[in-house]
């Protein structure tokens, strides 16, 4: 059987390293063709030595000499820079590109991979948040499948498999509520970086963990769901489900609801996307319902967690508003992780950036680039006032 050739963009991050776990477990199904990383050159070198890809790319050009030197004894092509990542995804042997880069940086490589007609395993939700109309149009034009990797969107996708053209009445996205679900506004104002990085259920990278704590992650997932599943904002509901066992649900027009359940482990949705339409055997821990006698649900509090409201409004307005939202969020999360801004202040800066940045109703690719740059400048300027 021919092994599926994979390019993993962001191989040293949380999703990328877990994807490589899947490849280790199923060496007869998958082969690594390309690996890319931003700054973690030491781990990228170790991964290259283990998996022997055809090529590796380090985005940070200052780290290229170290990469090339450490891999000079192996027949691996070493490249550097963001342009190189965009070139790598077009290589003809690649069957699937797993986009696990963080934030806006994943947009351009995903566009190039779609144009090269590669199947996309999408873990970079910001790609659809920033430019959902553009990406959806390109995927349709190039007949390129986009398979969701996020646990919530994987759950929805799994619920829809076999349903054909049966109309979806509602998508129900579940959220853990994060570590501060029961905090008051006074308590939230005092939240530290260390506290925010302790997610109660999931093991994720720093940026996604902060987004989960502010519920911005769920806001982004609403926007992503709109484009992935061709639904209106009014057809998307968010429910806080602290146990993180039901990963999301789909309600159909006959009132039936389908749900996908499992332990909070990203290996499962990653493997499902990589192997689709097959379900491969897995060594993951199985869900024991006796350990979860109660599954609870509640409405999210948008007064304490305002980012959900911002995301819904950006999704409703469309155009480049989600792009502004994402850029502002990336700036404030970085500032919070650098102890330059408080937990609640992140939402204040995002709100002001949304009010001040230039709105474009029907943006092209270059408009997204300019919008991203403008929104970042405005967010930084607001923080300095």
C-alpha cells in the first residue's frame, strides 16, 4: 500500500508533535515528506533525524546555518524563510498538508497548498477566521478537500459523515469554559499569565491556551464553523461543557441531535483527519462513562468573556472584520504573555481596534495583508496610550 506523503507545517508545536506521534504509530500508512518550524530548530533537527523527510524549512533565517550544519550528513534539503514554506507545500509528491502553524502566518502557505491541489488537514483556525471567503472559494475552485483538525470541528464533521444532503438546523459548539469559568470580573482583573496557562482539560500551546481562557478560541471556532460547514451565524450555538467529553453536536431538521464523544486528547481528531475516510486502530485511552456520571451544560457569560460577542459580531459583519479581530487578538495575547497587559485589558484593546480599523466589505488577498498590518499597528498604539 502506498503511504500517504505528509507535509507538516509547524511540526514542533503542540499539534505537529502529536501528529508525529500518529505517524510513529502507523508507519505503514504515513510518510513524512516535509517538516517546517518557526524557531525551534533543535526539535526540528531531532525530528528530521528520526523521520528523514525530503526537506525541512526553518522560518527564522537566523537559525538556518545551525539547521544546515546539523543535517549535513543526511540527504535532506534544508530551506529557510516564509517563501520557502510556500514553495515546499507545492511539491508534487505531497498528498496532504497539515497546517499547524500558529495564527496569521498559516494563511499564505495554506493558499499555496490549495492552489497546488493538496488535501488540507486544517489545524490553523485563523486561516478561515482571517480569510474564510477567499479560502472557501479557492478550495471549491481547485476541488481541494479541507479536513478539520480542531476537536470541535472534527466532531461536527464526524456527525455529518453519512448524512448526505440532510439539512443542518443548528451546530452546537461545546466549550470547556476555560480555567476562569467561575471567576468574577474582580478576580479576572487579577489573573496572571501562569494561571491562564493552566487549562483544566486540554494540553495546548501557549497562544491557544490563552485564547481558550478568554473564550476567543471559541469565537474563532464559530467563524471557522461558518465556512467549513456553510451555515449562517444564527445556526451556530455555543454551550459551555466543563467536562470536555462531548466535543460538539449537530442538530438536524427532524430535531435529532448527533454528538461525538471522547476524552480530551487531540491525537484522535488529528488521526481522523490524516487517515480519513478510514478509522485506524489507536492506542489512545478509551472513555469510561463510569468516571463521568454527569455531563453538564450552561450558557457562556458574554459579559465577563466579551470576546465571544466580538467574534459573533465580526462574523455577522463579514468582510475584513474577522481579520481585524484576529490581528488585534494576536497582539494582545503576545502582550499578555510578556506581562505588558492585563487579562481583561485584552478585550478592551480588541474592542477599540475593531472600532478604529478600516472596514472593507469585499476584501481581496492584498486587502487582508494590509488589514492585518493596520490592525496590529492600531492595537499596539492603543496599548501605549
